C-alpha cells in the first residue's frame, strides 16, 4: 500500500511538472503572439556584442554577386548602423538574409516587384504574418557563429566512415554467445569490448560536439519549413514550393536524429531514461554513427540547406522591411525605378535614416552634381543621404522621401577614408586607390552611381584642382553619374558643363554660427573656416591675421 501511495505521489508530481511546463509554454506563446500582433512597427532595441554581430554577414560572405556594396562603400555610409536600425528579425536566417539584401542591389524588376508584393501582403494581413513570425521565432538564432561558419569547417572532419563502429557492434554477438557456453570468458570479453567502446567514444565525441550546433539549426530549418508548408498561405506559394522541394531532399538527414540531437544527450541531468540512453550511446556509438550519416547528407545536400535558409530568411526579410516602414515617422515611398537605362534621379523631401530630426531636401539630376559650401554645412550628410536611399531603392524597395525616381546603378563611394597605418599607406594613397576602383567599373561600361567627398583632399591645392578636375570628368563618363562635394570653388567653373552646382550655407548671429542644412541652387559664395575659429574662441590676433592673409590672396592671387 505504501508503495502504491508513493507511486501515485510521484506520478502526480511528474504530471504537475509536465502541466506547468505546458502552461508556461502556452503563456509564452500567447505573450509572443500578442507582441507580434500589436507591436508591429515598434522595432527591437537590441544590443549587438561584437562577436554576435560578426556572425550576421555569414550568408553574405558565402554568396558574392556582381554589383554588391564593397567594404569601402558599406563603411563610408555607416551601413552597419543602418542595418541595426532596420533589423526587426528573430532568426539567424532572417537577419543574415536581410544583411545580404542590403549589400546586394537588385537589377531585376521582377525580383523587386515580388519583394514588394510580400511586404504589402504581410503588412495588410496581420494574422498570416503573425503565424509565420511565430515559426521564425522558434527557428531562432545560431548563437556565437553563423551556420555558414560551421558548414565551412565540416571539411576539417575529413572522410568519416561507420565501418569501424559497425564492426565493433557486431563483435557483441560472439561475446554474448560466449557468455552462454563459457560465461567467465564471455563476460570478460563483453566488459573489455564495452570499455574499449566507451573510451574511444569520448575521443570521437569531443571531435563532433562543436558541429552539432549547426546540425541542430539544420534540424530547426527542416521543422520550420515543414510547418510553413502546413500554413498553406497563398501569398507565399512560390516560397512554399521551394521549401517543399528542398526539405524532401533532406529527409534522410532527419531520420533517427534523436540519438544525436536529444536535449538529454550526455547532459548528466539524472533522468533514468536519459542515463540508460547515454550508456547505449557510449557502448554502441549510436550517435557517432548517426553523426557520420548526417555529415554525409549535409555535404551532399549543402545546396538544399542553403536554399531553405535563404527562402525562410527572405520571408522574414520582407516582414522586417514592412515593420521598418511602419516605424518611419518621417514617411517613405516606394521608388519608381527605370530599368530601361534612364539616367535622371529625382527625389522630393529626401532624408537620412539615422538622423533623429532630419532636414529634408529635394534634388533633380540628369548629370553630375557638385556640392560646395562651408565646413559643417551639410555637404557630406547630403551625399550620404542620397547614397543610402539609392541603396534602399534597389535593396529594400523603400526610400525615405515623398517620391523617388531613378535608374538602377552599381553604387560605390569614396568618402570616409583614413590612413592605412597597418599597410603603411598615406591618406592620399588610400584615396587614389578608392577612386581608381570606381574608374575601373566605369571603364568596364558599368552603370555607376558614385559619391566622392573632397576629391584628392590629401594633396596640395594646385595638383588637387588639376587632377580633381580630370577625375571628376571621368566619373561622369559613359553611363556613370557622380555626386561630389568640394571646398574648391574653382571646380564649379571648370566643370559647369558636366555638373549641376548646388550649395549649403550658414549665417552668423550674435557671434554664433547657424546652419539650416537647406540645399540651394548654384555655387557657394561664402567662406566660414576663419569665422568658425572665432566662434570657437581662438585668439583675436589669429583671426585678424588669417582674414588679412586670405583677403590679400584673393586680391593678388598669391600668398604673402
């Protein structure tokens, strides 16, 4: 009777624990659904640790394509910060594909049209979006490394065969038979075989454990893909068909995966069933055999894993772009892109995504644009504003403006450069290399939209103006269009047939300087470098002598 009561108590306790687990999971799911349904457009405020952010370019690094933003352009435009401000994904697949999307301008109208259809659909159909997002949340992130980092290192494992493991397992048969006829020898052989298997098990287990994380993510990809199929969403029919095709090809990968992927595997949690299974793993190498089988499948079906990752990630990318659009208090537009080779770029009330209170500006250009103006007046910011939105137009199909019309271009820049101390190169050498890569694209006949801030600032005035004029002429050759900023007003006259002139200016009120950051037609007519010294409290003698030297040069044409 006592044993019966004890059994009932234990059973009740287990049932209570299971019930609490189910209830907690239900509460978490309900909370997640409420968040996804009601807070769409309130972007996540995530902290990105350096090692965590380093995993996000994983998909991009393995999928190079012509026309992608190179590192110079990406860094010039502070696109890491832009990505973080847009990223509202919950899975590694989503954020890695979103990153890849931002770095890979699209040149095909059909691809952008399909992306727009997905964005609009998920923005308009809340329940379908939430169902899909719940699945993608469960897919989750890979952790310290991208799945592609793990897949890249699978080759380090070399060729792995299960022949040895099967031979060792078959040896149990004669040992057991020997136990029947010669028990003492049989038991001795059985124990010796088990000890050998256990010792060799831990050696191989240490080799494979680092790779199980990637296999676990592939398993979650397969599970998520299967659940996406069951949603039967008409809007993602194309994606569902792709998922179905590639998931089927990975069917052998999933079968029997419990032995390797079980949460209780070698956990030491104390669960009697898990302990028993662990001894079976050690004695028979069941999980090692399954690992080798899964490894062979992944190596053979890497393209299928890749396609599942991209397809699910592209769906979450569309959802994330929709959330970003909804978060934009300054408004946005869907760009009107000319895929037929048009050159004109026209934007109304364009603004930068990283500015809290941006000043909006409009621009129309069918040839190069040359910006002049005072220090800190807004030239560089405007260049970045146009560049980032040109990238947005061809990647996330969203422009921060009232309207945007333009062609499709390969986008590159030479703006926020620095001396390469490690490489032993001066600023000037870094700069001319950066500009040369743009000229090489133009020479190849590419349609290029480029942005140059202070061309050849790393050299003297005479050579800067002479060489800068020729470089800026070359940056408008063929199908290229260039937006450039300069302090050298002389360039505005030398290039007026090839560049439209715009400028920014400032005003000084009560000894202080104010910028309105408004783009104005024509070339700059004011200078403020010396005035800024005064505003910052430099000695009066320095200010007066500097102004006198500048006036003498303007009158005589030479320095005294």
